[in-house]
């Protein structure tokens, strides 16, 4: 069964460094999402992406965040200058254009900023 | 404000027993409600989805109910197994394909 994959599974970085989190969505999906989940907190929406552009973003998704689909398979989230409070699980999700709009989640990348 | 509240926050149950998890929401405009299972360190996996007109939906030992009038949903786990230990997240789909997440019900099944 096709699934969303994410790399790395765990990323440790120093405050102020740039990180890129990678996702490979399900191949025939056209809508892509990033979410984050701070330890012990709810999953929070960051951004949605369709047709090579951001379709919606939350207030969390400020200028230090960016997303890109550099080729036909990868979908990346870049954090330019990480802060301690960026430490969280980051989930990528994708969905197709039809059906019940179900989003399929990847296993997540645990980002630890020290 | 679009909110999803779940209770209890956590519970411990004996293997083989049943349990019911609650979800209340104030989200609008409502599109559908989903229950997800999230194993530790993993992404959420969909268990059930219900639209406005559906009252109940089953997926194996999981049965979800929805009362759209009172904006309440429940997830019932029958004959729990050790593998049911996870966080169960109530997610309401609203508006232009936005998702509002609950904080999750942490279930621990013990032998």
C-alpha cells in the first residue's frame, strides 16, 4: 500500500542553524501539507501546498519557514534559523483531488533544537 | 474559535475490556469528523470518518458515533488488545479543507 515517507526520522540541530525536512508524498496525490506537534500538545497546521504554490498557511508559518517541491516526488520544509521552540514532531501529509479528502500522514521527523 | 476537546486525557484499561473516548467540538462549518490512531513516534492513521448525516461507523473493534446537533462524537473500543495502546485523536474537517485536531486520548492497555 502506498504511504507517505519522511526523512530523517530524527534531526538534531543547534539554534540558529537551517534545517530541511523531507517528505515523499503518495505518488498520485496533488495536495501536500505540513503539520507540527510539540511534545504533549495538539497537532497544528502549518501550511498547505497545491499546484506548486502555497494555498494556505497558519500564523505559525512565519518568514523563517518555507516549502518547496523541487522535483516530481519530494516536498520539503525549510526552517531558516531554528529556535529552541521549533523542537517538535513535523508531519507531512498528502491527499488526492477526489474522494473524501482524506489526508495521509507520514511517520514524522522529530526535530530537536539545542 | 474552532476547538476540539477530548476526554479523558488518558486512561488505563485491562486487556479484553471495552472503553469509550469522548470528543466535543465547536468547529464550523463542519464537513466531517475523523478518528485517528497515533502510535508513539508515528504519524496519525485514520480509523473512521463520518459526515454530518452519519450517526455511527465501525472499523473492526472500533465504533465511532456522531451527534451533529450536540457536536459530540465518541470512539468505542471493544475487547481491547495490547496493540490498542496509542493516542486517539479526534479531528474535525471544516471550511476549505482545514483540520482541527483534538489533543488526543492516551490509551494504555495492560495485560
